[in-house]
C-alpha cells in the first residue's frame, strides 16, 4: 500500500485517539464543543454531505458497508486532496472511544498503488481479492475492489477486536 496513505491513516487514528482521550470526560457532560473543534480541524463534513459531494464528483453512487465494527455516535467525511472519499465513524462512551476510518477510491484502479508484496491475499465471498496488512502494532488494513470502487478499511485492534482479519473481511463482505 502507498506509504503516504498508510502513514496518513495511522496518523489520523493516532490523532483521533489522542484528541479523544480527553473527550471521554467531555462526552460525560454531553459537551460537543471538542467534537466540533475536531471536525473543523480535520475539515470534516457530515458524512451524508461528504458522500453527496463525492458521488456528484464521480457521477456514481457509493456502496457502503452494512456491517460496522460498532454503532457510531458520530459520522464524518470529506473528499481528500487525492480525490478519495474518507469516512470516519466514531463511538464516544463514558469510558472509551473507538474510530473506524476508511477510504473509497474511484476508479478502483486507484487502489492498486496501495498494495505491496507483503500483503496477505484473501478471497472475499464475491470472489474479489482483498489484501490484508499488519502495518504496526496499532493498525490493521484491508484493501479491496468492489463494484468499481477501491476500498481501504482498517483500525486499531486495541480499540476493537473486529480489526483483525476476520472482522475486516466481514465488513468488506457486507458491501453490496
């Protein structure tokens, strides 16, 4: 996978972890001010708005997973400088938070630049190949093509056990 995108994804997860470790207390008091600052600082939009902008740009409807690693309390998105759709689902609880960040690329050939020989090749239910990678002790990713889109999904298994290979495959298989 493209080192720049993987680095960006790891940085986004680390930044969100650091930024939201202080939000646990804030979330207890239903103060959304820090969430709003996080959204503004990352140029996020409400996810539906970001999807609409991306779909208009590429003139094609996005396919999203029906299975997520958790039930999000917050949903953000943006079109990145590379032209990809970045979606960030977040769950804030009184005692912890979780992040699920993924990218949708169009055309699906954009995903090819993110693959390496170290990736473990897996076959999804629909016969498409997926490429699993352990990027560090904190990040697992799965890259795959489906319905003309390229996807890069992942997360930190210390936040959620669904970020292992089986959990990421379940999420990927839920995209129709």
